[in-house]
């Protein structure tokens, strides 16, 4: 019996030894409740962004000017026009104050100019409510009569996409320059660090604005402008990691075998630097989301009518000044805050989970 117990214990020990650092990092991350809360929140936001056409109650760009700047939980009554354009996905509505009467082939209604109008039943669709339909705007509407909730949902696409793509660009540039500087040292290191110091000397937001002015306004311009300014911290961290790993025994062994520099960098040193890079990347992702919102607020990022949280804040902050429709600016601000907070919680958790000095 003791022999069987010893065999089982030995097999468990061998299995435990064969598991990688990533396995234990994931176990430590799961024990961090705040980090897991951030991961769950970020996962929900990604799902919302991917399923925006399904879960959004309206087209984010659909305007009903009669319903401009309405309060939260506003309900509007409309007639639904029949779709005459098969290539258009947008449903056309006729806002009405109330339905007056209906005859055999027509419907009479009161519009928002208090004028009685008649429309043929062949031009409108009959709904479950009769000839009218009630539209629910749970977070109200903006100054163009667009649904705020739908624009928030679609705005998550822009913020997360810009954050992920621009940070991927920054990580790619930072890994290349940091690896070259840390491995070859000498003049190569001096040249890379000179470039790092030049970029680092400029305030990030001012450099992003300058690049946006040069590249122009738009989504891909925001990708590049934010990505080209976010690689500095990653390059410095990778360079420092290479300095400490370059003289280790396993790297010296790869050189003795005859592996070229490219293989030593990509296959043996760089994988051991990914922990700090991932942590720094999460911080950069949060910064990229804020930078994108800042560019959109200034009119240099994603252009209207595309839904963007920064643009929504710009359109809505004036209403706070006059004391009405505070949600137009508060809701997108809360969306940015929650997203950045979730990313930072996950980043803090990854920093602790990827620290090999911690106990398993």
C-alpha cells in the first residue's frame, strides 16, 4: 500500500514539474479576485463589441430629429414605413404625436408640427401594436435624435479596436528595437536609446495630436498615431531584460552551438521577456483607449457619424453646462472609466501572476 502511495505521489510530482510557468501564472491569476473581475468585464465588453449589430436596439446613425436630446427611458410613437430599398438595412420611421383615425385604406395622424396628415396603409407596416409602434430609448437620445445606448454599444467597437491594434503596433516596434539594442549593445544600443529619449521627451498626447494632423483624420490614422508613440516603454523594458538574459548560461550555450543572432533573439531570449511585455501592454491598452477618446473629443480621431465614446462626450458635455441631459456625456465617460479600470485591474493581476519569485 505504501509503495502504491509513493508511486502516485511521485507521478503527481513529476506532472507538477512538467508544467510550465504559464500554468502557475494562470493559477495565481485565478486567485486574484480583482484581476478576474477585470478579465470578466473586459470579456463582456469584447462580446458586446462583436455582437453590436445583434444587441443594439437601433442603427447607431439613425436620426429622428423630432426626438432630439430626449431624457432617459424616453418612449416615442412612430409609423414604420415599408422598405422600398432592398439594399438598405435601416428602418424608416415617421414620428407622430398620436394616431387620429384610420379608414379603409389610409391612416390619419398628428405630426410634431401639430398638422393632421394622411398616409396610405400600403406605405406603412402593421405592427403588433397596430399601425403605430413604440420606440424605447433606454438612455435617451442625442441632439440628432440618435439612440445613446446603440451608440455606446457601437462605440465599444472603436475604442477596443483602436486600443488593441495600436498597442499591437507599439509592442511590435518595441520588441524589435528593444531586442536589437539589448542584444547587440554598443553603437546600435546608443542609436536606439537616442531615438527612445527623443520620443520620450515629448508629451505623448501632443505627439499623437501632431501625428494625427500630419496623417489626417480617421480610424486607421488613429491606429498609427497612437501606435507610433506607445512603443517607448516596451523598448526600454525589453532592452533591460536582454541585458540581464544575454549573459546567462543557456544563451551562451546557444552561441556555442552556433545558432545565429536572429534565432538566439527570437527563440531563446525573447520568450523569456514576454511576462513584463504583457503587463506593460495592458497598461498601454488602457492608455490607448484614453488617447483615442481624447482624439475623438478634439475632432482628430474617428469622424462622425461613426459612434465613438470621445465624440459622444464632446457632443454631450455642453448639456451639462446648461443643466440638462447630463447622460449624454456621463454615460460614455462611465464606459471609458469602466473599460480602463478593468484593463488596469487585469494588468495588476498579470504583474503579480507572472512574477516567478512568487510561490506557486
